[in-house]
C-alpha cells in the first residue's frame, strides 16, 4: 500500500472540508455523488425499513404548518394527521446548519398558522427570516425549549430528536399543546393522534435498544462526520470518540485532524460514519489514515432522505441498523 | 344576540356528508345550565348535530352560534367527547397524561404544565373517582373506566359547554350513575351539557331537557317527555316498543323488531299508528 505522508493526507482532508461547506447549499447536485458511494458501502445490504401506512391527506380547511426541517415536518404530521398541511422550508436531503433562505420562504411563513423549529442554534435562519418578513405574528413552537441539554465542544448541542425517547417525552407533548392551542376544535384528536404516535415511538425505541444490544459492548464507539449524535450516544450507550467537522462550515485544522486520527486509533474504533448530506471523501480519508476499513457514508440525521429514510421512524431504524452492521 | 344569550343557538341549520343531508333545517336554542339529552333512532343525526355544535362539521346552510360567538371562535371553552368506539386506545399512555391533554389548549404554545395544571388534573380524576388509576395505562382500563377518564379530560379543560356523544352507552349502571352525577353538578354550576343517548330511561330520569331528533327536530321540552308515547312514535317511527310494566310505568326501547301480532301487554307504534 502506498503510504502518503500525514501532511499530504491532511492537506487533502482540508480541501474536502472546504468542499463540504459548499455541499450543504448545493445538496441536490451532490446527491448523485453520495448515492454512488453509498451503493458500494457495506451497509447497503441492510433490509429496508418496514413500510408505514401513509398518513391521511389534509382537507381545504386544514391548518398550514411550516417547519424548518423535514424531520420535524414528519413528526408534526403524525400528530396533526388530516388536520394540517405540513411543509418544511428546507427540502429532504439538505441539512439546516448552513441553509440559505430562498425568496419564497418569507411568504410561506407569512401564510402559516403555526411555525415549528428546533431552536438551540440548529435553525437560526428562521429568526432572521421572521425579522425580515411578515411572519412575526404567527404562533411559533420551538421544540427544543425545555429539553435537558448536553454540551458538546462547549456549546449546547441541538440534536435532541436523534434520541426517540426525547421526541416522545418533549417534542410530541409540545406539538399536541401547540396544535390544541391554535386549533382547539380538534384538541381531542391531537391528544389521541399524539398519544398513538408516542406509542409508536416507545415501540421504536424498544426495537432500537434490541438492535444496539447485538453490538459487542467494546465496539459501541462512534466517529461521525458532524456532531449530530450526543443524545443518541447517551441514550443507547455509545461512546462518542470524535467528530470530523465540529461545526458545519468550520474547517478542521491539520492539528485537529491529526489528533482525531490518534484518538480513533487509541480507542480501537471499528468504523467511521458519514452522512448522506455530506461529501463522503473526508470520512474515507480519516478512515484510511487511522487504518479503518469500514466507512459508512449514508447515515441520516438533520434531514430525511428522498428515497430511503423518508420518515422520522424509518430514518432512526436505518441509522441504528447501519451503525450495528458496521460495528458488529 | 339577545341580552340572554343561548349557550348554543342553531337557526335553520342543515348539515351532512357529501350529498346526503343528515340534518335539515334544525333550529334549536340551548340555554346555559341546560342538561339536554339528544334522543332519536340510529341514523337520526344525533352525532352530526354534536359535531356541528363542536365546529367539527360545517353546516351546508343556516346560522350557528356557540357561547355567543360564531362556531369555532369559542372552541377553547367547548369540550367535545366523541363516541368511544371512534378511537383506538391501545397506545401506552398513563391516565394522568390523558387528562392533562385537556389542559393543553389553556397552557399555551411552548409552555409545560405547571402545578396549577396538575391540580386541575388531580381534581378532575377525583371527580370521576379515578385517582387510584392515575398512573395506569389507558389501554389497560375497562370501557367504563376509560369513559370516566375521558370525562375527566373534558373536566380538566374547564369548559362552559360539554358536547358528549353517547357518554353513558355501554357502561355499567354504577358508572352511568356516577357520570350522570358529574354532568348534573356541572349543569347546576351553570355550565351547559348536551349529550346524545340511546338510553331513553336515562334520558327521562337523569336529564333536565330533551330534544327529539330524526333528520330534523321533532320536539324539544322537559326530559320527562321522553316517555310520551306519541312523541316517541313520531321520533322513532317503526322502531319503538313500549312495555307496560307492573306498576304502570312505561319502558321504551330503541330497538328494531319484527312481529305479525303484538303480544297483549305491548303497545307498538309504527309510523304513528298503533299496530
């Protein structure tokens, strides 16, 4: 094998990290690239998630709800069912951290009956949009308010929803509350639908625990592309060894990457994970450097997928299955 | 509106699903503090009437005011309880959480329940005698216990108007008595209760007023009129059977039945004519 010098390698990594920050804004163009890498990944053999019955479509009197991301749109849809049309500002396959608002977004917000965001720094573009537009009077639900937070790298980490027990315990009740407030006529329905969805999430969590239990305890170590998984790691008992991009848009320095390589080697990590919304080559480069042969490039977390992982529940199943397949 | 606003006022309201009208030209005035039974045969439009009042079904025509406002505007002060059969209760949610859902419209967006909300939940559970079950899963309860919990959820919302679809159908006698005691206390406190029921004896004995419905309003009046044979015959057409008991009291059943010759002790009314 041709051993490139660490310096050369790190130079290459830095170039890709610059590319990755651009990737976020031009995701559709790169979806094909990611998809190609995905087809060769060892996790591609994972069985597809069980299909879920489609939610009933909303009528003309339905509420108009706008969410920042596709993940929250799916969760809200499960509580509102036929009583709301739910639209995500950011499309499937695109992450929120670097989202650049489009001209139509302000109008979408101005026409909404309820605006749903995560907060905790995930979707700050929303506040800018609201300040510049006319949606400032629309009722707003910030899902992350009140959720017990974990710090990651000195900041509150916003990825609460990647722990389904937090979605069941915090997101769903606050969605039921917001919908019942905006539309009290259907309050009983929101309570019932939300409770039924809570039941699904509890079942999902039980399933995911069982999948994680198949991973040898010593192998439950994660190295991921960005800092999406502290809540998931805490809940399912993974050790979070490190992330490649500590902040989307902020390049890791050569020193940081060299340190990560050392950390990953020392911890005996079995696989490196990246996400469908990012260019996978940076993760591949880190794996090469640390002598890791398994690179999974198709996790989902900030955005649902367009073809697979197109609901919150199927996304969670797919992530945990792919993690388990790579770490067993 | 007049200086004495009705809790619910329908003026020539027609409503239905698709092309089929379930209710035609219904005019009805329900005063605050009423305990009103809506009676009528299957398919008479009782559920439709409650859904229209709850703002869940938009009338095809007519005018409708609820708590002095256009329907929907006062929705926060209205508690609607659908027929028990309409919902799947197999999900794992605790009794107290179900009752707390009644508080949500009052709590506001993005806020979490406070001790005041928890007190209301506790009180509502006491009222329906379900305090001991507060931590139990809703799916593990009997039908009668669930009915108590859902009434507690309605109570926790502190509504001025209760709209209840068959609240005492299919529950045991003790539960029925307890639930009616709760509703009666609410009416005495000035709140308005409108409930559909198949149980004509319960309607006659436990409600204060009755509305006879069969696609339209046949009659409204004091609840004891429920046992008026002429009104029953008019409301139920061929589907009423009146048994003359030992003490001369009449027992009326809403029940389809067939016969060639009525037994001697029964009076049958078919489309208004004794048969």
